[in-house]
C-alpha cells in the first residue's frame, strides 16, 4: 500500500449467500441510507438494513420468464420505501419495499409502435418529476422515453436520435432535476437539459468515448462526470462543457493498479464530505481494490479480499459509517467495516 494518507483496512463483518436466486446485479442504497437492495438475475430483489445487512424483505419483480429479465432498479427520490424496476419485457414498475406490492406500471407499448422495447436502464430525477428509461437497440432505434411521473403512464416524450446502439446508463444530476446524461455501447455520452423535452433542443453536447459501462456525477457541486468503459478505460469530464479533464486509459495497465490484479472496473464512489473520488476495481476471483483518484494519478488505498469467489458487480461505500457492501456473480452480498 502506497497511500500517503492512512486508511484503516476493511474486515469482513457478515455476508449472505443468495445464490439460489441468481447472481447479484448491483447494490444500491436508499436516499437517506436506511435500506439497501440487491437485485438478482432471477428477478428477486433482496432488501436489507444498510447498516447491519439484516434482511428486511424480498420482492419478486419479474414473472420468471425468459422475456421478463430484470435489468436495473432505482430508488424513488421522494420516498425511500419505494423502488422502481425496469425489465427486458419493456415494463417499468414501482414497488413498495414494505408490502412487496407493485403500485404502478409503465408499459413499454406506450412508446413502441409494434412491440415493447427491452428496458436496460432507468433513472429518476431529484424532484421526482421525471423518470427516464434507456432501451435496447430494436431495429434501427435505441430510445429514451421520459415520463412526467405526476401526469400519467404515457411518456411525455421519447428521444430516438441520440444513440445508435443499446443504452446502458442514464443518470440525473443529484440536484438539478433537468440535467441528465446517457451512455451507450455506441461509445457516446449525451448531455441533456430537460427544461425542454424537444430532443433537438434538449441534447446540447455529445462526448465520444469507448463503449460505456458506467457514468455518474461527482464534485463539490457535481460539476464533473466520470466514465467507465467496457474496455476498462476511465475518464473524467466537465459536465456543462463536456470538456475532458483527464483520461487514465486502460486502468489495468496503471502502475498503481498493477500492485494488485485488475480485470475490470466496478464503479466510482464519491465522498461528498471529504470531496474525494475513488475507483473500485475487481478481479475474476472476487478480490477488490480501491484507488483514490487524483488529477492525473491513481493511488491504491485498499485491497479487499476473501468475501467473494466470482466477479463483483456492485458496491456501496458509506465512508461516514465506515462500511462497504459488495455483491457479486457468486450470489454473495458482503458487509465490510473499517471503523
């Protein structure tokens, strides 16, 4: 470990083996940090207490068929007990984590002429007025339907010209409800101002990258965006201008990353209190590394080993609480602590 600032090592506190319900797609925490969910490939969404990893409930959000495959979940930004789910059947549903019941369904047929478009990603804005979904490429179209949640289940608009391949990520700005970014396997990151819902006017900047796996906001005013690609490259940009701040290239070749085995990039974690950015990486056997992101340099601060036996798909790191939760393709959800 070469960090100039001391970091307390993580220890494995507890874990749950959920292999019977498939591999873990991601881990997400509610806006106020009380609930944590681990969606799985079978369509089961396991709900935990975020602090203790004690089980709270399990939702079955798909019908179990080969068409109804869960793609992504997103917490409601107004009510931490509500969760949105999107599936490849083209449905988006709103779930009550307490009752396990669905209270609202948005049907893909409302924006698709001949069939439902498989939903690959979704996001809700900070004021819970807009919900956007990104679809798989169907024919010549990869679409972003956008709903005014307050109105009715028909999209207020559908963007059809922004991307030419599967849309893999959508993210709203944490505080500006009209600011949104999208990423696709076509290698484009699109920046939008949704004060207008006319596609030609809303799309104001396009960034050319590699095939996009993860994007997100960071910075004191969330004025920057990060991008992880399927080629394991890592780049930083200014949000409003779309200007590149720095490209780290293929992280697997970075000298700091080479102190451990890096096969893939999991995601970034932004510590708002400390204004620090971290990149989390993994290897095929389930070990993880945490790199502090400096301008132009990555600094290894943690290696986390022994909690997984396969690829880690998602992490949530609560730096104030001193805990990290990880979920992987081995079906294991692990709670780590360093406080």
